[in-house]
C-alpha cells in the first residue's frame, strides 16, 4: 500500500472515530467492543456493533449489521461506491460478507491475530479466485481501537 | 473421509431431501435454488433458502438464515450437537458463520467451483488456525442438488 496523503488520513480517522462510537455502544452493554460503519459519499448509510451475546446470534457482528443496514438504505445488495470502516480486522464470515456485497474498500483499525482474514491469517478480501476483491487500508487509529479491546478484556478478567 | 455406512448414508439423504425442499422454495420465487437446514437430534431447528434478490440482502444465504433460526430455537449462539445440511458447498461468508456458530458437522450436496470454501477453493471449515473446525461430508444427493442449479440457470438463460 502507498503511504496515505495527510488529508486522506484525516478523513479515514474521522470515519474511524464514528466506527469507534459504535464499538462503545457494544462495550456499554457488555459486548466485545467492535464497531463498523458503511460510508457512501459523505453519508453513513449503515452502522453496527457487536451484539452476539445480547441477541444470542453468532452472525450479529458489527460488519454484518452495518452491511445489511446499508443495503436497506441503498435498496441494493451491491454496495457499490461504499467504504466499510471497522475497528477490528474482519473475521472469515465478515470478510465473506464484504465479498458477497461487493464493498470496494475496507478500512480497519487493529489486526486480529486469532481470526483476522483481511491480511493476518489470510486475505479473503484479495483472493484472486473470488469474483470480487476489495482495497484494504489497515492501521487507522490502530492504538485506540486496540486499547478499547485490551481494556475490555482486562476488566472482564478482573470481574471473573 | 471413511466411506459411510448404508444406514448413515440413508439418514443423510433423508435430511438432504428436506434441504432440497427449502431450495425449491427459493426456485419458486426466482431465486437461485439453494437450501439449508440445521438438525438437532431428530428435529429440524433451522431452515433457510436463498433470498438475496427478494430481500436485497447479500447476506440472506440459506445457511445464514438456517443458522440464525437454529440459534433462536436453542436460545444459544453455539450450535452444539447440530448438523447443517446444505445443497451447495458453503461460500466464505457461510463457512465463516459455521465456524462462528461452532456447528460440529456440515453435510453438503454439490461442490461450488466458483466460491466453495469447504474443500474446493479452500477449506475454512477445517482451518487449523481458527478456534473451531467442523467435520465435513460432501456429495450427498450430489447429482440432484447440482441438477436443480443447472436447470435453473438454463431456464434463466433461455428467458434472457
């Protein structure tokens, strides 16, 4: 990846802060703090935060919820000209959903060494045999996105 | 994989026919005919068929719908002791959802040379680095599951 221009970096950080706001909604209800938004032009057309425990639904990841909301907003399953921002690197399911919905660009905060499928364990977003590939930008507000998670798990261990 | 015992084969075929019934519901409304069920003991606790075009939702795959319904039935996101039957090999998103929901066994009908991620392009269901792996049985009613798809696309091309 080419280094980002300062104005691009500033814009990505702006949107990532909004994704972080979503993550904080998860944290507030005891869910692992992960948040995502889908941006189309200057509009946030999809928002989501991790709701797995609350909904007892393994598919209720931030990205899935944001993607479905964005499709509803655009009345289309193809999310053309959209960028998905997510605080944590997508898992295989969410990377697959990004491919399915043809999201052209994904920006994420911190890497996921256990399940990350956008460059860490593998890269499902840039797999030449699939019918869609996305541009990937990583490390936007990396430290802040990572700190939300480490602090959450630290508090959880203390409670236990 | 070891060859299946005749009584096991018969049971898998029984459930696969029910998954095929789901696929036919998709076909009846002009959707690509793919169907899935989640079986727990002797009960079908989740059913789904492809609804992408109808719902304008790229995540509305048969397996996703069946998994979410099964979680609701069990009131748990972990689908322990369940088997997922699906007429077509899972895509990366659905394979990821199977891993997320800890489904211990997946049985599928025909392979997907374009997006199959349960052994064809890759095998996300048996990836040692993920925190869950599933047993996979393929080729149950393979010809019938494949024929539904080829006939659907043949009719579609004729119409066009």
